[in-house]
């Protein structure tokens, strides 16, 4: 018995006839072989016929393009639409910064004091009530290159539970060119954190009741006590108070969704900004400058010829007593006179404001406030990145906060609050 092999479908069909359809259980091969996966689509709305959809077998034939985006069942086919958002940048301004973007050297470590080490970057975030919080502290380009520790310190803490909880964001910057700057900044955050934590119930109640006067006086007192402990620590270390001090800036955010009051307080340089309706507002509280002139009669020269003795100044008093010549010799201090006053302290700043839906509140140290005030292109970039309805994730917030600007290489610490 012999077995005949059936001819190919093309021959069986004869000339000019189409081959028979394959069984329904098999997928016919499209002309040219199975489709290949090309490069990923660019930002925008990709065409459904450009590449094989995800999850389609490699030997599945391509479906014809349909102008109405409706299938055989009459239902509309889903269309992938990628929102056009600006990509993160490495730097803005007139040119690339002087230092590299990535850390170069680590700070020196003491094997007997490893708790003193400071991480290069600290990143945190949370969501309570109607707001989303993002916070970051990054070592500056200069410190990364020189192997110096980060002088900025960041503390984020929640005190209490439920709607009665209170979130504190504290950031401090140690004095420049001092060996213990990072320690002073860390202690300033710890002291204010303990003070606020022990009084969080009263503070949360005052915020909900809008007791602005009580809040300002109470937070001023807590800030003075915290910085006073730094001055006491400076005496114990045997250094001047100016060498072991820090600027301190804080935010109080109640977790109650019915309360949109945001409280800022602190001492020292930095910035407080608000992004509202696509425009940045500098809402840093202003402190009136207290200036004055020397009082005539207490060692000051006559006002007509400063720096010189006027020619018409009498050389004797009306009683005939001769006046002595001023030889410019400094008089030694008298033991009966009070000690000279210390240098003036930085003024206390306070602001309590009610947030609106869609607002973005930004509190930052001087390392970010200065380029924001000095480089318009950084402002434009952050506006385009943070004007979306959804707040960025932690990684995106880190990338946005570290966009570098030539001429600004200090540590950066920032906390942003997005209102739903």
C-alpha cells in the first residue's frame, strides 16, 4: 500500500486561484515573516498600527487600521496617550557648573564616633489630610568635591494620631567654615523637635482655632530656648557662640483635613515661596530694618565735618578750662562699666497662612532660595514641573530639587507641600 502526499495548497488551488484557508487553530504568517518589535514610541500619541500591541503573540497577523477606533463588537478601542511633561534637567543657567554632578569625596570618619557621620542625601515624604509632603536635604557640589560633611540638617516628624496629629518639618544650616557646623545643625533640629513634640497638642489646638498671637509668642519662645541650648553648648566646647550656631526654619502642618492653615517660623536665611495659579510668590516674612545714627554728646563728632575737628570748635569751656587734644588712644574699659553687648541675633520670623486647593508651598534653606531668586530659568523649570495636578514622587522631587545652577554650590534642603 502506498501513501500519497497531497500537493501544496498553492498547486492544488490551480493557477489564478487563492489557496485554501488554513485551519482556524493556526495563525497564518503575514508577508515578510513575523513582525519585529521596533524602538519604543516617542512622547505623544502613538499610532495603533505602528507596532505590535503588548501581549500579542509574535505570529499574530496585524489588524487593519480603523479610522473610527471601533472594533467588530462596536466598542471603542483604548488609545494610549502619554502626557507631555518636561524632562528633568541637570542644570540651567549660562553654562554647566564648575563641579561634577555626582559626589567625589566622602568626609573623614572617626572610628570612635561613627554616629557623627552625615549622609550625602536625605529624602522623605508623607500624605495627611488634604496635602502631600516631600522633603529632601542634599550635600552641595562644593562639599561633595572637598569631602566636607553636609552642613544642612533635616527633621520630619509626626506627633499625635488621627486628625489631632501635627507634622513638623525642621531644617537647619550650620555656620560656614566651622568644623562642627553639621553637629550644630543636627542639634538645632533635635531641640526644636523635642520642644514642639512636648507641646504638640496645644499647638494643634491653637492652629485650628486660628490663635495667631498665641502661636507666634509660643513658637518664638520655643525657638529661643532651642538656640539658647546651642549657645550653652558652645561655651562647653570652648568656642565662640557664633561658631556653634545654626539657622532654623520650620513648618507646622496639621493632619486635620478640615484645617488648611500652614505655619512657618524660624530664624536665619532661607526662603518661603508659594506656587499659585502658575506663578511663584515670595512670601518670606519681612523684618523691618532697625537703623539709627549716633547720638551727639556720647563720644560722637559734630555732624558738620565728620572725621575731623571743626575749626570753629572752642579750645576752652566758658569757665576757662582748657580742652585736651584727642590723640586717638583707646581708653581701657572700666571694671565698673557693663560688658559689651553680644552681636545682634537674627530676627524671629513667623507666618500663618491658609492654603488653597492647588497651591504648592516651598520652604527651603539658603542653598536653594538664592538660586531661585537669582536664576529665572530655574523658576520656569520648577513651575513647569510642579504645576501638575499630581505631586511628584520621591525620586522626581529629588531630581527637581537638585537642578544645578552655576555659581551656587551650597547644600540644599527643601520641603514642598502640595494641596489637593
